[in-house]
C-alpha cells in the first residue's frame, strides 16, 4: 500500500501492553487506509506493568473513535464505572477529612456557580458550607450507589470514566488491532541499529532477523529502549516534586455492590487505591522508598485490607520512575506510555497521556505531510501536559495537613513547586480571583476551575486571617437547600447499581 504522496510507509511499535495496543489501534484506524503498514513487535518474556487501572473520562473518546461499544469491551475487561475519586484522610481539618472529586454532569454549571460564590464567602469569614460534597450530581450518585448512566439524557447526563483490568484490556485491544490489519510479531529485540542520519534504521530480533520501519514507536516501558537507551534523549526526573517511586498491589474479593468511584486513602508514607472490578477489587499502596521499605509497605497494605485479601493472592511490587523525557518525538522515534514518562497514578492520568500523545502525533505527522516538520511543536505540547498534570497532583500533597509521619511533613514543607502552582496558591490563600489566575495561565484545559475549587475546598484550605462574620448568610443556605433538592431529583434518572453482575449498560 502507498501513502498519498506515493510512498509506502511502515510504523513499527516496539512493545505491547495497554499503551502499545492503544497505539496500534489508533494508528490502524487513522493511517492504514492512507497507505501505512502497522506492526507491533513484543516479547513474550517481558511482563506488562498494569495491575488494574482507573482512567479519566477522556478514554471514552478512544473507544468511540474505534466504534467499540461499552457492552462489548467492558465485560471482557472486568470493567466498572467511575464517577470520580474520593480522597480520604489527606486532611485532618474537622469537616474536611474526606472529599469527593466528581466528573462533571449537565446540571453542574449552575451548581458550580453557587459553590464558587460560597467559597468566596468562606474566604471572607462567613460560616457557610464550603465543602464540595453537597454541590455536585456525581457525588449524589456515588452516595446512592447509582451508575452514571442517564436514563433520560434530556433531563440529566454525566461525564464518566471506567475501572478495568489493564492486562485484559491489552489482550482485548490486541484482538481488535488484528481485525484492523495490524501485524503482530512475537519476538525479542537483540539490537537497535542507527542510520548515518541518526535515525533508527532497524531493530534486530532473535527469530525474525531485521525489522525495518519509517517510524518506530517506543512502548518498551520504563526501560525506554529506543528513545533513551538508543537515541540518548535525556529524562527529567520529578523527584523534587513528587516523592513516591514505588507501589505494592494485592487483589481482594470483589464487592457485591460497588460504588462507582476510586478511593484514594492516605497511608503512613503515601496513599492506597481502592478500585472495584467485577472479578476482584484492586488495591495498591503507592509510597516513597526514601521513607518506607517494600516489606513494611506490603505489611501496612495487608493490615489495611484484613480478611478481604484473596487466599491465593500474592503481592506485586512495582518500581516507578516519575518524570518525563525532554523530547517525546526525536528523529524517527516516538515514545508512548512509560517510555515517555510517568506521573504517579493518583489522578489515573497515565492512559490519558498515552491517548493524547498518540492522537497529537498522528495530527502533527499528517499536518506536516508525514515529516518531522511539527516535531518541536508536538514535544512542547506534550511536555506542558506532563507539567500541568504534575502540578495538580503536587497540590494534593502540598495541601495535606497530616502530622503523623516525616513523609507527610516533607510533602507539605519541603516539596518544590512550580512558579505556576505558586501563583495559584498565593491567589487562593489571599482570597483572590482564582478563575482569573487560571485564565491568565491558560491551563484550564488540563484541570478545570471546578477541579481546583473542589480540591482546595475539599481539604479545607482557606485563609486563616479573614475576619469572622457573626451573621449567617441566609442566601447561601437557601441556595444549598435548593441544590440538594435538585440533585436528589436528578439522581432519580440514574439506575441503582444492584450488583457487579447486573450493571445494565445503556
């Protein structure tokens, strides 16, 4: 087959896993009909990192692009619905020890306007309810264990994400990629060879000999075989911003009636995830090896799970390299997934970045007539994605009020923050216009104003010097009562989750 300019071009994805097969599917969907040959080479000897994933709502766009129905892929991947994330015990401030970060719904525009006004009143010393858990529809759905699937989209609708078994998703996407014409090569790379230009010429394999391509996609995980070990692209470490560099995962028995949310609970030296799947519950402890050993982390996780651990379950330990490459597209190599970088899983952004990186590469590659013309633009854009997501995750640690370990004290007192995050915190803590600052920095495409308000209010970060207002604010109280009534009315249009094996996909 040939491209529009008469050339046959080959794309070789080196490495499988969820990232590799997401890339294979999107490349196949977008480029095979334009004359490209897509192949994926993976070794049967190298395990994937995935342990059971959460996602952002952005991934729904991925399945829509491939014309894959929820009812088809979710059952194959033990998937459940996710309406947001509960953050438990990150704050010790009374009334703010837990909060839920919701994904948006069609009725949240008006609710957020009220919530934003209420936080302003709280900044000025009024005793108003400025906790986010009473202002958003997804929070009400989670409280009632209702799935975020509207039965009447004209009256109420939501944005939602998923939980799924990452290994099973990789297997599902492998089969789907084959149906799109992707060539699957099971082999091991022995050497990577460069052309005189500095581009990658080919990879040498054990069984198939030389495998050539025009574009090489590095999906080799943390080893970053192509982008770093071969091409020498530097890696920027986020160690000064995010301390966690390890995790331990242990599955437990599935919940008979799950709540459509991820729960992130603070532990002694990190945090624990709780992710409901249909066949098991995913649990893991993300921690800093500078503050806790792997054995102690596993013991702490086992204590927190108690008797719910599956009898044949073993702990899986994972080392994480948190940071990003300085260039994600260099020469004729594009790094996707862990090879390009990783931000710890607190906001489940890993596959979001994978998907965005693939989509943007295809867009810029085509725009440049299948040349590296927009390589610099692409790299700058992906780097901004990493940095702004990093800043929002850093904010969780910076605003913690725990006193029970050196880890949490260091997260609050020693962690380094960017100028962007510093400016946001100064505006918020001085009672300024947060929306104006976010707009000035042009960063709401990464996390919306609602997300910043929910996090900061959820953990109870408010100016301490505001003069306390003695009178109640009746208008705020009345507005909240109306919102609570509206949310309960809207919740009726969403089905109650009657069990993990009876979640009607509509």
